[in-house]
C-alpha cells in the first residue's frame, strides 16, 4: 500500500453525511488514528485518511465488505489518477 488515504464506497442513503462521518470515524479508529474523513455530498462514497500506511492497510483488510448501516463497505486504497482521453482522439 502506497498511501494512507482510503476510498470508502457503498455508503448508505439513509444516514446524513454528518452522522455517517462520525460513525465512520468511530469505526475506522478501531484500526488507528483517523486524520480526516471526507464524504462526497450526494454520492455514496468518501475518503478516510489514517495517520500511517500500516493503519490504512489494517483498516482496509478488516473493513472491506463490512456491513455498515445495512450496506457492505467497499474499502480500497486510492489509486493515482489516470490520464483522461477524449473520445475520437488519440494521443501520440
């Protein structure tokens, strides 16, 4: 694992972002210190940043597919952004 920031997907629609942030903080803090949580408004995903890579890896292993507010979480490491290509155009 290269980063200490995790993608957390498949969040519930039934809980407000503020409630979910606190619940995620409590859940992820079982695996280390949580530095930051950012839930994307209107979406069912967000990001959790742990204090170390080791803590992030431990949380990812433990919480991927974990039932959270009735939904199995999808927890993955953040991947570097890929270059976007326009349709119909090729980059040389």
